[in-house]
């Protein structure tokens, strides 16, 4: 993936597929993503996408120990929160850029 640092353990051959999964999810966002802090990005999604977001987040957490994902549902909105450690803000910058395309 374009934003994956060396510490990501996802095999290189699988990275474009994972990136495509994020692209699909980001395309369904109901609003542009917003940066809550330098280390946290919020992506509002339709509530019906909460399961897909959780599944993708769980798989991404398995390979990227520097990031955490949380999905909360309120009414008709699911909020995907992506957080990174302070040393990986450039990764979140790249994710945010990708999510706003």
C-alpha cells in the first residue's frame, strides 16, 4: 500500500488488494473524513457499512501494530476512527489523502 511503512507485516502482494478494500469503504463515506488530531482520523460511513468496516479494521490491525481502528454506530451513521502512534502520522496523512480523493 502506498501508505504502508516497513513495519507493516501484510505481504507486499496483498497490499494493492487491501488498498482497494479501503477505497471502496472510503467511497461510501457520507461526509469527508475529518482529522480529530494529528494522530486520529474519523471517517463517517453509512451505518450499514459498520460490519464491513469492522472486518477490514480487524484485518488491518493484525498487520499494522502502529495503528488502531474503532467503529461506532450512532443512528444511521457508522464512524470509523483510525489512530496511529505519534511516529506514524505520515501514514495517517496518506490515508486521509486517499480517503478524500
